C-alpha cells in the first residue's frame, strides 16, 4: 500500500521557518523523484520544489529560490522541505508528490497534505 505522510506544518510568524517532512512507504523511494506542491485557499495547486531520485539535482519555483531547500534521505524514505523567511501569502496546504516512469507508465502519488499558516 502506497503511503505518503506529510508532517511538520503549523502556525508560524512572518519571517519564520518550518521544516516539512514526507515519509513514504509502499514503493521504491530511491527510484522516484520527489516534489513539493502547495495549494492556497481559492487557488490552484502550484509547484514548489523537486529533487531527483538520487538527490543530486534540485529545482525550485522562482519565488522560493534562496529561501526553501528540498532534500531527501533515501535510507529513511523521507523527503524534506526547509522553508525560511515565510510570508503570509505562503499560507497553504503543502503536498508531497512522488513520480517515476516504469517502462512507459508514469506512476504518480500524492500525500494528504499538511497545513502551513503564516500569520502574526
């Protein structure tokens, strides 16, 4: 059974930091690229960051560059998102995503999300 379980969300003041975690099971974690997305109320889900299967490549949405860091621990089947200098408009549900091609089929899994609220 595939599971992606996010944790680490919560309430943080503007300018503060949070570290999100996503623990996965049910598939070969080290074969999947991992991503974080977020969805604010009334808005579409948007890309935040991605890390390759071996952790050597990363990319970020422009507005997150320099403030957010994605990382992974393949021994722990966990991906992380360190978020610094958070802004109120970054209040959203943050989702973990796993994706990989197996042959010609693209496997794509989502977690349930963790709420991040940036407010004073």
